C-alpha cells in the first residue's frame, strides 16, 4: 500500500478549571490531534485491507508525538488516552477499524510503558461529523476517575473519500472525580486491563 495521503492536521487542547465545584489547583488538560487522510478503499469493496494498518503506523506515531507536545511536552504528564476514526460516506466502517492497531501502538510507543488497551470508537459520516472518543487510564482500564470522553470533529471533513483519524490524551482524571473504584495510585502491574 502507498503511504497515507494527508490533507491536513488539526490539534486542539482544552484546559478545565472546574465543572461547577471548587477550582482545581492544576487544570485538567484534554487534547486531540486529528489527521484527515485519503481513504484508498473509498468507492468500492476491497477484500484485503489489513496491510494499510502497517502503513498507518508512522502517521500514528507522528500524531502521538504532536499531541504530547501540545499537552506540554512531558509524556509523564499523560494519564488518559483514546482513539477514533470518522470514515467518509464512500467508505465503510471497517476502514475506520484499520486505526485500532496503529493508533493504539503509536500512543503506547510514544508514552513508553502504558499498559492498558486504548479505548476506541468509529463511525461513518460526512463533513462536520462529530465523534465522542472514549478515554481511560493509560495503565488500567478500570480506574473510574479517568473514564472520560472528548468530542472531536472538523467542519470540512471527512469528505466522501477521506478518513479522519483521531488520538486523544488527558493529563488527569475528570476534574471533580469522586465515584470510587480503583484509584490511579493503587494500580498494580497486573491491573493493565482491569
């Protein structure tokens, strides 16, 4: 497969001071980086598509590094992550599934030793489609304080023959997290997937 053809990148960071409760001493940052690429499978059914996952790995790594930089540059500050894809209307949902491996690999590679599976979502839609990307703790998926989501989208993407690929990272828990469960400071090595 050829290298992904990129039309543009979009990066955004939000800083959350409070959600109606006390102002946090340190704001929560949630950031997303999106890449709009040409969908090489748009317009017709292709039986073999999995090879494109390998082609997406360098792009995923570049996106993960861009996002860490946008969130301050220190990978040790990143506590949550997620990924997603929006496939243009000439494509199919399975084309978004191509992002599962390279998107997750990229963030775990860039962050060093992240252990938890990277949550994901995908959909088919036209320009301006929004996607809620789920977020969990990077080392244990069952840390309730880090269950979160970030809405992403681009007004002019995806065009019918495009895919919007998204990575999301956060620097902490929800700003007023207080519903119990496994705490980040109590994660043990075996907790990677729970």
